[in-house]
C-alpha cells in the first residue's frame, strides 16, 4: 500500500452505492477509523480525483460485451460519499479504451457470468478500476430505455454460451443517455 501524502478512502469490503464510504485527509486518520471499527472488513484506497464512470457488461467465459458506458454522479458531504445516480450511456468510448478495459476485466476474472458492473475513475494517468460488481447495479434500471432491448433477455441468451452472442450482434436498437437518480442524502 502506498504511504504517500494525500486523501484516503475507506469503504466496506462488501458494500454498494457508496454506503459507509468515507474520505479522510490522510492515511493516519483513515487507519484510525478502521481501528475504531475493529471486526468489520474495510478496503483502504488512496483517493484519486477524476471522472467517475461505470461499465454495464455481459460476461461469460472470460469475454465481455459492453452494454453501456455510464457517467456516475457522486457527492461528498461531511466526509461521506453519496451516490446520486448514473447517466446510462452518458460516457463516450470513441477510442475504444473502455471496451478494452471491459475485456481486460473479463480476462482477469474469467468466471464472471451474466450482468456485471465495473466502477472506474479516468484521470490524467489513465483509468483505475475501483470495483467489479457481479450483480445488478443502479445503471441496470436505465438499460432498457437506453438500449431499446431487454437486458434480462440478453442474460438469458448467455445460457446458450458465448458463441450465441458472438454469432449475431446484440439486439441493441439505440444507445441514448438515460438518467437514473438516487436520493442518497437521507442515508446516515
């Protein structure tokens, strides 16, 4: 773990939507918080400023199909992160870097199967993967409206194996930006 100066993030090892995710001004304060909550599993990460995004993927046998590239909206209040929502297909992938990232994640975790969300930060030094979520994410709520097809049907098609998806293009009729809003300020 780096021992540099700067802010640090502490989050539950098994969490969702920024719940109980906190920002500390330095590593010592972050470690003190972890010690004060002994018995709970936390992840400690250096804070990285940049553009927050996520990928909505279909994964099977070490391969990934990108359903959407999403812009994530997060606020920090009282040193706590609050997830405000996603703009499904709100990020462009003109250079294919996000599609390559999706393939790298699927290759690194070849047992991923079905719908997968990947949270990342793009910054001047590149892209950092924050989380790989092998479950439905908030962005899933906007996929049908964004893509014009039933994402659950695509997951069912995976039961036929990855060749079924490779044999024909995904039945996506459009890619439009759709906002999924979350009211997280009522959370502690």
